[in-house]
C-alpha cells in the first residue's frame, strides 16, 4: 500500500497543497523508530503486541486515505475540501 502523493486542502478560496511525497522518507524513519520504541513503553490498557502493531496500523490508515475526497459545505462560513491523491 502506498500513501498519498499529495494532500490538497482548500478552505474557502485558499488552497493548501501538502506534498506528502517529500515526507515519505521521514514517514519511513518514524515508522521504524516507532516500531522499535513503542513496545518498550508502558501504555495503559495495551499489550506489547498491540503497541508493536500500532505504527503499521497507522501507516495502513494513511495509505487507505489515497483517493479520499471530503467536501464540507457549512451553512455559514467557508467550505472545506480535502483531496488525497
């Protein structure tokens, strides 16, 4: 699974493109670091196995966002649109 290349957020007339492709190396390093450190930390209500799987679950959630499009049109104020490519 590949995470999105670009996340495009538009709040009213203001566009905010986030080039996730440039952040992939950082995401990979954070994934490896979290997989090594999280099992060693105590988190109430979790087992060691659950803490070891957490970084990979978060990565799969980010990868599942590819192709996501969320338009929000409130009654008052600017509309918000989020696109993940």
